[in-house]
C-alpha cells in the first residue's frame, strides 16, 4: 500500500515541485510527475532554469527511450501511467487520481490554497480513502508559521 501525502497550501505549485524534485533527486529517488501537459511544460522550463548545482535531470514522453531510461525524473500526462518507467515516487499535479498509482511506494499530492484546487484535492482524498488507502496531510502553512 503506497504512502500518500497531501502537501497542502503550497505557495507556488511549480516552485514547490521544483524544490521537491531537487530533494528527491539528491536522495537518488526516481520520480514520475503526472499532470496536465501545459503544467508539465511550465515545470520543465522551471527545472531548466535552476542554477548549476541545483540542476535536476528530467525528461518527458517525447524524449528518446534511452534518455527516458537514464532520467531520474519523468514528466507525463499519459493515462494510464506507463509501467516501463521504474520509479518509487509519484508526484501528482493533476485534478484526478492517476490510473496506476498503486504501483508506487510513495505518492505526493501538491495542493495550493486556491479554492477550486482544494476542492479537487478533497475529491482525490476521498477516492484514495474509498480505495482502502490512508492519506495524510502535510500542511505547509504550519511549517512556515513562526513559532511563539
């Protein structure tokens, strides 16, 4: 059963995802990022703009197969999620629960405070729960809040 974490109140979805992917890459994780093509294009561009030491090697569906095999981060909008890209982590940027999520050890749902996105996250939370999963919330507002 995968570990499902909802990272709530992300102030900047793409910026937060870049930091998340940088940390995952530093730890040697292989990651699939699922989302809309337009959002993945923006993420791809943001990842290319990271400074030298922060570079995160990544590719998408259009990359040649040898590049996909060598890349630790794979960006995709295809459903169902491809089985041939071996990864332990799924980062979901989409409004829906991606088909095939069960094969991952860890799923991270990145959610901003934008009301429609929060509503979509609630639907995904309920879908995971109804499927027997136990998601948990990781509230980024609580991390950023100053301690008294």
